[in-house]
C-alpha cells in the first residue's frame, strides 16, 4: 500500500484525477469503478477540466458506480445517478451505454443486484477502482459487519450514514444497493481518497489497525495494489 499525503484537497483531487487519466491513456478501454460522496467532487471537477483540455478521452471507457440508495428516483437530488450525471456523465464523452449504476427505481431490488453483478462480471476486471471512506469505515455502502465475500447486494444503512446524506432518518431511503467487498477487492488497482480532520481517525484504523469487518476498509491492507491519497487533515 502506498500512501501519499497531499498539501490540500485540490492537490489530492488533481492527483487522483491524474491516476484516472493515466489509466485511460495506457488503456482507453479501461473499466473504472467510481465513487460518490463529498470527497471525490474535486476529482470529478479536475477530470472534466482535463477532458475539456483534451488530456483525457472517455470514449471507449466503461464505468461502474459503487452504489445507490434504495428506493430512490433517478432524478432525486440525493440520488447517486443524479450526482454522476451532473458531475461526470453529461460533461465528458462517456457513452451512456457504458455507464453503469445500480437502479434505485428497480421494482425488485434483489433482481437488480443480480443484474448489476452480471454486468460487472461481463465487463471483466475493474482496472481502477476509486474509493472514498465513510467515518465508520464503510467502502461503497458496505457497513461495519459486512461479509468479506459479499457481492452486489441490498444493505441496510446505519442511521448515521442516512443522516449524513439526508439530514434526517424519516421518510428517506434507509437501504442501498452496493457492490460487495469481493467486487471491490477484485479490482486490479484501487485508489482510496480521504479528506478532512473527520476522516483522520478512521483512516488510521483502516490502514494501520487490525483487519476487521468492523472497519470494512481495513480489508484493503490485503490488496496488492492500493494507493491512498490523503490531504494533511485526514493524515
Ligand atoms: C458515501 C458513499 C461512499 C463514500 C462515503 C464517504 O455515501 N456510499 O462510496 O465513499 O459515503 O462519503 P464522503 O466522501 O461524503 O465522506
């Protein structure tokens, strides 16, 4: 595991965007695993800028998002589909048919999990998986206690996780469809990013503490190719 401490959020965002652009330069048909949340917003801004400067080309790439709330309308402002459309899909030359994200409107969530898992396996290995980390150590929406062998599944979210997104726990989705730990660990390379003082504790537990299901991100210690980008506060 390589750990890079960046001076600030901007530098961290640039360095992770550069990882993605290098990946696409070496292999234009790359399969990218993508994350949402506050942390990668800067990375997406940098990527869009690089695309506009013709530094990066997404025309042959495929993307798989880690997760989506369930149930949620695609155009709900909290949906990850909406997040991705605004921040990346509508801004670069990714082909819509190559952008995969679990469907929060699916009638049958378990079938949707199976469909997503199938799409993932048909696409072959994820070349580069981008990950954030929750304050409780979650990766994707794999909350503490998750099975290491999990694949795409419907999960219950911790109240704290729901509150962080929606500011309340009532009348909002308390479930999500998430790629499993096994899917994430199957990626060829992983880049984890974390920013801010609030992540300092969990970053230390994940990277230096025991490998435990109580801190799902701690499993990354066993992956052979992980790069961690932190800003000073998170480090
Ligand atoms: C989100 C996502 C995760 C993300 C994490 C941290 O809701 N499901 O993929 O990494 O929680 O989010 P943030 O970057 O906002 O702290």
